[in-house]
C-alpha cells in the first residue's frame, strides 16, 4: 500500500495531495480548505464534483458547488440579519431571495499547517485566522480561529473542523458542509442508476424566500424515498428539502449520515457525520448538472433569528476562549 502527503502546485496555488491505499484526496487551502477532489482509484469512483478546466478565479466564484466546502455561517440569514445574545450584525444581501447566504470562510485563502505520514494515516492540517485583517471584519468584528484536520487512511477520509472564539464577544456557532457528490460517480455511470439514502425526520416548511416558517410538512412519497434509499438524486429538481436528521442503519448497523449508491454496480459512497449535525438540506442545482448536495447542518436555516428553542433550531454560541469540534467520514464500499 502507498502512503504519501505532498504539498504541490495547482495552477499557481499550493494544494496538499494525500494518498492512502486506494484513496487519493486533494486539499485546497486557497479554496477555504475545500476537499477539492477525492477518488477511490481501485473502483474508479470520483466522489466529489471536480472540474480541472476551471480557473482559480472560477473556482473561488463557485466555491459552494465543488468538492467538500465548509460553510460558516450555514445557508441563509433572513434579510442579512444575525442576532446574537450580545449584538446584532447586518450582513450583505448576496442571495437573489433577499438574504445573506453561506458566509465567507469557504472563499478565503487558508494556511497550511502540516502535511505528514504517520504510519497508516496520512494527515493534513490547515487553518484560518479571522481578525481585523479580513475585509469582512468591519461588518462582523468577532475574531476566531478555524482549524481543519484531514486524515486519510485505508478506511477513507476522516475530517475534523474546530472553531475557537478568540474575541471578547459571543461567537454564534453554526457549520454546514455543502457536499457536492458526483451523480453518477462511477466510470461510464448513468444518473438514472443513482440512489440516495438519508435517514430523515420531520420536514421543515420554507417560505418563498427559503426561510423556515416554523411549521412542518407532511412527508410525501418523494420524501419517503430518502428513507428507503430509492431517491434518484439527479435528473429532476430537488430544491432545498430540509429535514431533521435521524439515525438509520447501514448493513444492519447504526448509521448517521447519507449513502449514495450506483444500483448497477452496487458501489456506494458513505458519508457519516457526527450528531452535532442535526439537519439535512438536500439540493441538486435543478438536477441537470451531474451532482447533488446532501448538506449536513448544525443549525437550521436562519437559526439565529428563529423564535425557537435552541434544542429545536440547533443555535448555539461559543464564549470567549471556547472551542468546538465537529467531524465527518467519507468512504466507499
């Protein structure tokens, strides 16, 4: 088995290439520590959406829909308003629906901390220091440190993300991964052979501006397909299906995450997340672009502004000096 961790050039920017057995991964610090590419070379599986023809600037302008980007803050803030226990911040409206969407962390150039091989683990670490040097700080003057650890092994990619509040203010803590999975993800595959399994609970009702109304919707046959693993995640429009996350099973064992399957080859992508991710937003960019996004979120859309208890909205804050870590794992079967 081959194991390596190399810092190399990608179109004039440094990236980290990791190899562990059948898996290869490319971490792009210049693109917000995005997992720009991940492959199972043995089974010819291209896990994430990747386009080598895009320029660096094109990637940065569409950072949410390639690879595995980490978003802070998750999804939308209604009218750009972020209400925190000790302040109210007003973010720019960058969403056609009149909201602020996705935050800024995934578009910043991050720093490489280390890249090394430790036995059968290949580990890359990156970070971003958010302070007054960032152009967004005049709008949102709450400093923090974001740390990323990517561990590739024969078991797949294990990812940890830690935020630390380095300010003297309260730091709202909400994280989402806008995970862009190829559909199809197999060589010579067909989108009609794709199936998606996500153990979901109650479905949230959204307003026309894609903000939770506080109500819930009756589960339809379409929604139940997530539970049975019969949902075709491409070739039709999935526009923000938003659910509570639930624990399901995979091969008879407890499983908290999402599974994409190619029913023709029986190959699978398994995407496990820790239970801090309480919600799923499922979206596929109209279904005609060869990818879909099962997005795990720690808080519901617009959580800071929702008149809901924290255990329902997922809203939380970090005190000065406090840290929190979330984790995920991606592997094939």
